[in-house]
C-alpha cells in the first residue's frame, strides 16, 4: 500500500550537481602551489583518456563489477567527459563539476566518482611527467602550507540546484537554514588558533566548517572577492524559461557520501518549501554573515560554537542551530512526508542525525563514523594522532619536534604539536587511498547510501535519466564528430547541427541506457535526437 502511495506521489525532481575545487601540491619547490600542474591537467586528460587500469586497486578491489568496465574509456572533448562531467582549471585550482543528477543518491555517487577520477588523473599525470615531482591531491577548503608558514585556500564545494524562477524572491527564508546546516554537513577542520585561549585541548582547535571563515555576504553575483552564501548569477547549468540556477557556494568538500546525500536532500526540501508553501516564513538570524574580518557573523559562530544559541533579528530571542534546523524539519515532515522513498529517507536521516548532534555535546556518536563528515574527521584525528606520535621512530620524532625531550602526549599550545596535528588534518583530505585517513574505513561505508559498484559505474557512465546522457553519448562513442561542448549544447561537425539541451528537462532513462548498451550508430543517435526535438 505504501509503495502504491509512493507511485501516486512521486518525488518532485530537480536537476542538481556539485562543483569541487581540488587542491594540488608537489614535492618540488617550483611546483609547490600546484598551479602550473592544475593548468595542465585538463589538457592532459584530453590527450590521455582514462581506462580502468588508471584507477586505484584499493578502490577497484572493493568493486565486484570491475570486470564490466574492461575496455571502457573515459574520453574528454572541450573540457567535458564522456560521463557528462566537466573538468577545467579555474582561477587557481583544478575543478570537476558533476554531471546533472535528479536524485540525491546520484549526486553522492557522482561526487565520490569524481574523487576517484581526480586521484587517477594526478597519478597518471605523475607517471608520464616525473619532472613535476611527487604530486599530492586534496579535497578540502583550506590548509596551512606544508612548511607551516601560511594558510592556503584551495577553494570549496559549490552546490547547484534547479529551482522555480517564481520562488527566487523568497530565498531569504532559507538563510537561517544555510547558516546552521553545517552542524550536519560541515567537513570539520583543525584551526591554527584556539577558540578558547584558556583551553588547549583538541576540541578547542576544531571548527565545523572552514568555508564559514570566507563568507562575507548573503547574496552576491561574485564568487571570488565577495564570497556570499548564495551566488545570484542566473547562468548555466539549469537555465530554462521556467527554472533558474540556485548556486550555494558556502559548502565544504566532503569524503563521506552520506553527508553529501543528506546535504542535498535537506536543501532540496528547503527549496520545495519556498516553491510550494506560500505562507512559509523562517526565523531571521541577526548578522548571518559579516564582511568585517575582525567581527563574527552567525555562520562563523555556528562553526566554532555549534551548541550555543544565536540571536534572532528584531527580537529579544535566540535559538540554537539545532532548534533552527528542527524548525525546518517540522515543516518538511508536515508538507512532504510520504511523498516517496527518497523523501522519507531524507526525513528519517535528517531527524536521526539532529538527535545525534544534540547528543554529541556529551559523547561523539561512534555509529556515525564514515557517514557524517565532521564526526568522522574529529574522531579519526583525535584517536589516531597520539598513536601516530607514539609510532614515530626516534629519528622521525627528531625531524618533527627537534631535540626536545620526547613526549607522546600533546600540548596544543606547543606550536610543534599543533603543526603535527594540522599535518594529520591535511592527511585526512589526501585523495590517495593509501594516505587519506578516511580510507581506513571500508568503501562500502564511505559510499553509502550507494555501493562501491554503483560509484564505479558512474565513473564511466552518465546519469541516464538526465540530459547528461545526451551530452555524453557522442563524447564517449563518436568524439571525432564533436567540435565543441557546453552545458546546454553539443556542436557537431560538418553542419550536422547542434544538440540543444537547454529546454530538455527530462529524458527516458530506459531509452538512453539502451543507446549506450547497444552503442547505436551515430546516424541512429541523431535520428533519436531529431525525433525528440533535441537536434537543431
């Protein structure tokens, strides 16, 4: 009966995707900042397509379907890959944008797939270009330089959602949601200075969201110098006469797929509130962000004091971040419970994780290891850092700490101890599965709510239920027929036309899957597109 209701009330689908700005560094001083390497990587992939042999065996050995992809090739044309992703150099970093997705589970799978793709690219590049030294790739927002002399910002994670144009003037009702969402979706980070100068314990140096330190405005069209919560540019992807792009740029890159699915799930429901519930109004936080670097907006306050109440605007009243999130949860349950399996999964897990968060003030819930990112980072570093210090040989200890008397305990007021822990924090974000701390956790947990097998399939395949499948097909099988690609168009050679995806809101997943499975001829593919008004 419940399945029947789900079929009657299918989930409102929207296109979604992630842009992840990866960090790079080299063992050689002249390439330490990774910029020259980051510029070269998109051109390198264009000339050197990836195959299954380029991916880490530590990942592939956990995938029972690896044999299915022997002989598959991940091509690239004009920065777009044959799974629908886009890879490019932007400002000062290498970036991957996922293909468009309709499910929060698919967004999580695509994000995990892109991390494995990035690892494969830098390892293949290093093998063929040893002059650049030993390369390391990172999936994080910021870190101290490897010599500890300065902070380096690599970027962050931008979330993209297709939303109703008619609801755009109501996005102010989501500001409180986004300021406090980090209690469940932040990446965690070890700071360089103590939050409380009278306490030098590990938790006094831990913040929920390093990205919160950079947010200066609530809304703005610029993403570089005036970093806002919400970027207001109305551009690709997801532009349409009825829809526009909602671009949230205050997120942190994460390694736990569960965190990604939960973040996109609750944000999808938050957008539904302002699209569908006309009388919805939210608590308004006083000073949600602050452009003055000497002051602290609420978003920074939540990051370093996540259990403290924050003041509401125009009222002698305050609410904790968890209370604000529960305010939204109440509306989500009232309006959307029972819609479909995915919505109910979001609601159930949202409520359970809010319960865990409120209990975490007393004890970290260990059953969230590998699922919620900041819980995972906090627990792995806190548990392993003293073990790592004890495991150092005398010569290794001297290299890190000099000639001081050996101690296997940490005092974070000691700069060398703090530097050692911050190096462990950086190791957490290393995408190399032999080095990154999260990869001590089985991939079946890190990939949940998907499986490692599904993530592997999304390294090579597009999402068959979105326009990415139409964009990906000629790149994968007939790249010589393509002269240019952007998010909304594929430009074909010899005056064969343009595949116009801007107004293509949906595709039939069974049909597009069959196109790939049968590897139809290029003429048959063009006929398919022409019949559906895609070929112009």
